[in-house]
C-alpha cells in the first residue's frame, strides 16, 4: 500500500456524493494506494482501516472502478465495506499496550477509541447510515 499526496482518480464522483469540501482530514483508498491530498500523516490505525479497503478493492470482480461506483451509489454496500475497515482500525487500538487503562473520562483507551471510530462511521461523511449506538454495535459485533 503506497501513500500518495494527491487526490484519487475518482475525486469528481466522490465530491459529488460526499460532504468533503473544506475537510483536510479525509483520505481515500484506490487500488493499492492511499491518497492523502492534504499531505497529512496517516496514523497506523488508519492505515489498517485503508488496507482493508485496498485489499477488498483489489480482490473484487470488476476491479477498483466498479468498487468505487458501488461504494458511492449503494449505501448498503458502503456500510458493508466500512464496517470491516472500522473494525480493523479498532482492533489496532484495542491491541495496544495499556488499552484497558482509563482515559479522558472513559473506562479504557479501548472504549475511547471505539467511541471515536463509531462517531466517524455514524457521521455524514459516510451518509449517516447508522446511529452512534448502532455503529458501536456493528464494530464490536463484526
């Protein structure tokens, strides 16, 4: 997985479908590449998330372009792709040393990251497909 500081090839379709204007924290997977248009450093937890997308895109019949079209057009497909990616990110955090120590009012670092990851999954960025509670359940139950 290579990280490219640029926009992905399908950025026009992405912009038409998702609220990304003005956001400098959004990254995109496309085949074996992750695009970080604002030259941001991609944390290892997010790399785990994007690696799932890359692997699923490359193994899909019809390839990356079909995956991208379906991801944009079909909310059920998008959710089915995001849950394992968010799970991979959560697993990365949950496996770190000290994951069960308290942090910022949370019982554990693990629950802190579960909440943050679920908030993103439930956000308008992905189409608001789940409530926060359902996003947490989807990640934990995946």
